[in-house]
C-alpha cells in the first residue's frame, strides 16, 4: 500500500508513455489491521499526490485484508515509492509479483485509483471503482496472476453498435479516443478514404485500418512471459463466448505481433523470445479456430499456395491467411520452401492461381524486400500460370509504406482480414490474360 505521507509541491515531470525508461512493478501485501472506508480514502489520496510528483500511475485493489498494487512510471520514481512502501509498518508480507521494463503505460491518466467493493463510489468523485467479482475471485485463487488480472480493470473502448457508421462510432464517447485529432483520424481512415477509393474503382480492402485493441501490447508481454495461461485467458476473454476468433486478427493478433517486435527493439526481450511468442500466438489461433464456423465456397475454388518467403522463419502471417481462407471455404496449400528453387518446384508442380508470400509479422526488415522481389521473380518464371496472382504480407507492408509493385507482387495485404477479397480481385484483373482459365478450372 502506498502509505508514505511525504508530499512535495514540486511540479510533476512530463510523462511520456512511450519512454524506454518506463518500469512496471506489481506487488501484493497484507494489512496488519482492518481498513475502514476513511482509511482507504486517505491511502488513495496520499498515493495520488505522491505518484503525481513522481509521474507514476497505477491502481490499488483492496480485498478484505489483501492489497494488490500496480505501479508504472520512470524506474527511479517507482523505486522511491516502493522503498517508502517497504518501510511502512502498517502492512506486512509484501511480495513483488512482477517487475520489468515496460514500453507503454497501462493506466495512463490514473495517478492512483482504488478498486474496492462496497466503497460508496458516488461519494469519491471517480477515485474508486468497483472491481468485477470474477477478478476478485481469480485473485483469491491465483494471487500470482495479479499482473494479468489488474490490467482488466482498464475499461475497453466501446464497440460500435451493429449498423453504426464509422463516424457515429468515432463520436460515441471519449473512450474511443483521447482527442479530437484522433477522432478525425479515425473518421478519415475508416470512412473517407475507403469511400474515395471505392469511388475510383480501387480495392477497399487495401484501405482498411482496423482499430487496434488497446490490450494488444499486454498480450505481447504475456506471450513472452513464463505463465502461458495468462495469454490464453486474455485471448479467450476478448474473444467472448461462442465468438469467432477471426474477428481478433486485425485488432489484436496482428498488432500484438508487431508489439513483440517493438519489445525486441527496446531491448526488453530477445529475438528468440519474439519467435517463441509468435509460435505461441499461432498455436492459440489454431486452437481457437477449430470450432469456428466454416463457409461453403460457391463456385470453383481457386488454387492457392501460402508460404513464408524462403528464408523467413516467422510463419504467423501465412498461418493467419490460411486460417482465414479455410474458414471462408477455401482449401489453401500451406508450405515452407527452404529456398527459391523449392518455391519454384511448388508452383511448377501444379496449376496455382494465387501465390501468397509473407515476411515477418513482428519485424519490419526493409532489407528483406529485395530478397522477396527475387523470390517472386523466380516463382513467376517457374509458374504454369502466366496470370499468376501474387499477394504479399507482413509488417513491412503495414507501416513502412512498402508497396506491392516494389517487389513484383499484385497486392500488398495489410491484414489477413478479407485477404480472400484481394485474391479474387487479382484473379478478376488477370482473367482477360488467360480466357481459357477461369476461377481455378480450365474451360
């Protein structure tokens, strides 16, 4: 508990949520005496003042005699606060559950909020919130899981109602954005640009900028943690009951993969950790997709070959594309060619309508683009299909502005969501080049 009453009038240092010096610490302790509502209120207000001075944010959860607290901010500030907490005689059995560098805040704007049951929150002017009973129960059963449970206290942005326009969703309330600028950006990206592109006959799928779930960085950190149950619990929670895991591709899985790359870039994990996290995410996607409803494909199925570009060890993009196509009723072939010769053998062994090649979902790797261009050129020369459609994907095509013509592809996919639409559009564009071959079958 943040018991120290030393408060300085010095102005708070500026906060930078993306600062590499951020540190996160989660602990639990036990009060030596029962805490009244007035006691809890005094603890909270003292903590708010001290944390504001140190640019530290977080939450304190009280349950009977147990306290769980999340502190985040500059490492020196967090350590000074923790030292005062350790020295306070009003609590005991302090146990640090997690302490690590962090790439972003989880409780930005919360100098300190108290989560406690039955605390007459209306009298506290927003200083306290009522924790969901399931979180309290989980903390009682699994106190070591507190790092993954406390972050659930942050409210998620409200989902737009069915049929709502992007404009209505953007204006639904402050939970969707922190400023007018972000609202305008959302409207432009999600409504204006797609309509302009559609009006000019350009693919709307390339203009999709799905809203990123704010818990994607949390998922990335859980994927490289030792407790894998926490990452699966988070995915299942966000999926919901009887939900389709595919709806999490663009807002959660893909940005979580990019967050893994960011953790590596900030020296918070190793490249092996990134590869392991991607494998764990891929496994979770596969497990959750087992019971997903499968659409019946109408017409003749295109022959699709999905593969990471030869030499690319990360397979998540290809796995997501394959899962999406499979659930859309397609029957894609997922391969792992060791080199360009092996890829050429695959496209020459049978008729392929679409070749889906991918780079890493976590790393930008601009230096891999020339290698990808060479692989595409080899595949086109070896293909039986002179109108072969080539789709590429990976982080390099999401953020770095790389375009598909730069590597000889027909389309660059920013997300696995609706990748089938890109493929069908590419086949339609090339149909005139091969009139005797329509929809994957010879006339």
